[in-house]
C-alpha cells in the first residue's frame, strides 16, 4: 500500500487530508510538525510526503532540508 506522510500542524486539516487519502486507497500517516515527521521517517517507509511550510518546532523548509540529506523522496509542499 502506498504510504503518505502528512505533515500539518492544524489537526483538523491533517485529519481531513488523512481521511480523503484513506478513502482513495492510500495509507496516510499524520505528523503535527517537522520534528514528528522526521520521527515517522525513522521508523516507517514512506512513498510520498505532503508537508505544510509554517509549522511549530521545525518548519517545512527545515524538515525538507534534513530529509534531503538522507533520502530522495517526492515531496508536495503546501502553504496557506
């Protein structure tokens, strides 16, 4: 199953993304910020990342830079 990491600090929006992705046959994994997203990547194989930019603790840009140091994953960036 295709696993998608959804990094979004707004809990309602993150849950909405995860519900929609589940309905379309994907396996979403939610993360509340960049730190949590990096933790997910340490323990799970992820096929795609959907990431917000403005997040607490570690923003999307910083998280992406850290991810790129270790992996080359497709990343979809979103921002309000």
